[in-house]
């Protein structure tokens, strides 16, 4: 059985990788689990911090995760970053993602932010989703 965070990351990666609008906006399959290659073209998306919380009790098996996605763009202005954030938000927010080894999870957008990073000279978008395990239909 895979770790819940690994399963969620795999499901999010598959979902975003199948989104033609996102792939077009990124100029290719530019969603990375690990830091991208040094020569990666902008824009691209990376996975950030994932936190797992276990709320298991004697009668229920519940958990939640917080998953952060980062959007990186070297375009002038933040329009490209905001467009990519909107595509990801539309694809993931309030979605129910099936996982291989456990019940599906429902994603809710918890936080979003777009800013310019002076140190890296890039527009940086953040999307944080809360993923809550939902019992499979019986």
C-alpha cells in the first residue's frame, strides 16, 4: 500500500497531465513532482509541501492532507500565472479523485496567492488544496 501523500500526488499528477487546456497553457507537459531540470522552459508547475493529518478514531478511519502546487512564470506581468492558476483551480477544486489503495479524496481550495519573486525574477503562484478522504460508495 502506498503512502496517502504519494497516492494523492500520483492522482493529482494524472489529473493535471490529462488536462489539455493546462498542457497548452504550459506549452507542454510541464508539471513536475521533483524540481524541474535546470533548462526547463517557463511556465511550469511543481509540487510543494504536503502535510498529512490522521484523524482516525476507534470507529472511523479519517484523514486529510494539505497539498501545495507552485506555478512559475517568467512572463512580463502576472496574467500567465493567473491563467494557469485558474485552469488548475477549475480542474481540481471540489473534485473527487480516486486513489489506488484507499477511498477517494475530495479536494477543496484553501488558499491561493500570486506574487512576484524579486530574488528569482519570476511570477510565483501558490495553490493549496485540502484533500479529505471520502468513504467509497457501498
